[in-house]
């Protein structure tokens, strides 16, 4: 059971304070609520029928893509920069195969996980900020693709969607590069590895690599585009946490993308529930729903270029306004809640 005494507050007070992490589905707080009989029966049936099929299918897709990446990187020298290593800068048929197969198999994996239909839309913001001739965020002189995709973060499933959509490079833990199967795939994505617990010069070096990669993506159409979750952690999908400024230091335009997951029983949001419990419940749910909204490319004004924090806050405000999200002023160390 949860131990609320450590904070000296009641469950109701904690729920209000940390509203961005509260689960509202039938599985309750941390996925440990008392389930109705009908839900227990559905869960039991799915565990012995649906889950085994999905596990085999997911592992088959993962192994297949690993083999594709392995073949395409044979005799290839990875790009090495600032203790980073990736195959995302390859050119020719190898890169085409890696990207196209990666996008197709990522969408297939989402299909296996129950995302049979994904609703996608393009929205023109209804609330534009005041601009002048000199400071117009849609400046014709800067037209071109954005250097980075900025997305809210609700679940690890977000990564699969973005892989299927644009196949971008992510920021990942350094340990990911050493994982079986996933390690090579992450290098083909062009992931930038960071020791997230570190606050040393190593972290600053990674920040410089991210900034350089964003500028490169903006200026070079053949370079892999970056993908960042500036909130730094996942929420229940109803709030937008304060943005970190790392993705806005390059002064490059950004592409805001909003992800939301609709549900009737289990919420795919990975908020205050343990990873293993979340995966099991997700595999047991026959149908899952995802809605994606892409906003126009956001071009920073000169004032925003001079102040990355202002740039980040303005993009966050625009995204929250368009999605109807709440603004949460806090960041929570979520391991406190995942038991």
C-alpha cells in the first residue's frame, strides 16, 4: 500500500498538488485499485489469449528490425562525436531501408498493441501572439523544415508513434546503447546518449551536441531531425509541465506535436504506475486509441532567440492552449510513486 505519511499530507492534498500524475481509469491509483468483477474476467481472459500473441508478435517485429539494421550497418563506420556513436548520418540505400522499414515496423507494432486507428490532424492556432514586421514567428525568410519536433510526453508509446511518423533522433539514457537489440536500433535512429543523473560537464557536453544536431537538421534536409520531450517526464496527459530549455538553445524553428490517448478502461498514460504493471495492462486491452495534432512550425522572434526560456514558455503556452491542457508548475520525481 502507499505510504502517504512521508509527506505529512493527506491523499486528497497530494492528488491536488500532483494532479498531473493522477490516474483516473478503472485501475485506480498506481494501477492498484479494486477492480469490478467484469474487469477481472476480461483481464483474466486477455492474459491467457491476447497477451501471448502480442508478446510473440512484438518480439518478432523487434528481432526483424534488428536484423535489418544489422545488415545495413555491416562494414559501415558509425559517426562518432563527443563520445556519441550513431548510424543516422549514413546515406544511400542503407539509410533509406533503415528509415522506411523503421517507420513501417513501428506502425505495425502499434497496430499489434491495439492502436488500429490513429487520428491525425493539422491545426492552425486560434490564438496567435502579437507580432511585428521585424518579429514575426512565421518569417518567410526562415522558411524551411524545423530543427526539432517538440512533443508532450504521456507514455513510452509516444516514441513508437514518432518513429512511425518521422523517424527522428531522440535523447536516451547512455545504458540504452548497450541493450540487446534495442542498442543497435537506437544508434540507427541517431540517439544522443546522456547520463541523466549527471550534472557535470558531461551533461553540458551532451547539451552542446543536441544544440548542434538541431541546427544541422534545420539547415540540412538530409540530416536526421531531432525529437525532444521538453517536459522531461511523462504525465497523465491532462497537463503540460514546464519545458526545459535544451531544445530551444539552437534558435531554430520547432514543430509542436500534441499526443493524447483516449480510453474507456485502462489509460495508456505512464504516470504513477510501474512499468511492468503498465505493460501487462496495456497488452490486455484489445483496443487502444491515440489522437495526434500537429501545429504549424513555430518560428522564434528575435526576443525569443535571445531568451531560450521565453521561447520555451511561449511554445508551451501555445501547445497547452490548443490542447486545453492544464498548466502544472511542478516536476515530480516519479519513482516516489511507482511501487
